[in-house]
């Protein structure tokens, strides 16, 4: 239960950081999502930093690592986890799995957005009225 509370508190902090930092960066741009890009790059950097300091230097204990990575950075950006896991595949010379992970994540995630849009339009067009 303690770990779940740590993750929840970290998630609260990460979500607020995402909103404020992403919004602050995005306020200066209109046509490109620089706020999201900045958050994803920052999150990926900090996840790599924390994980490698934890794994190779033993600087963070398990609770601190979970709080920072799953809690704060997990709510800040999930791209950081994707980036870290992809880099680990590269680090371990699993090039085929790295390519599969990158292509599958990008293509299937974009497809999932399309699918979500399709379901949303179906729900709002009356096809699903009367259900629920």
C-alpha cells in the first residue's frame, strides 16, 4: 500500500509539472506541439538519468526510484518509459526488437488514436444512443 501511495503522490506532482511546463513552452508556439515535445524529451532525459544512477550507481533506493520513475515521470510522460526501454534494447544489441518496438509503438499508437476518434464519432452520431 505504501508503494501505491508513493506512486500516487508522484503522479500528482508529475501531472502538474506536465501541465505547467508543457503549457509554458507551448504558449510561445501555435502550429507545432513543442510543449509536448519538450515534456517528452525532458522526461526521457530524467528517466534515463534516474534509472542508470539507480542500476549502476545505487544512488536511489527502490522506493525513491519508484516515486521518481513510475510516479512523477510516469505522469509527466509515458514516452520516457518507451524511450528508456527502447534504449535498453539497443544497449543489449537487440536491434530487431528495438526496430519492432519503435515501429509498433508509433504506428499502433497513431492507429489507436484513429480508432478512438472513430468510436467517439460513432457515439456522438447516434449509432450508440440508447445503450447505457
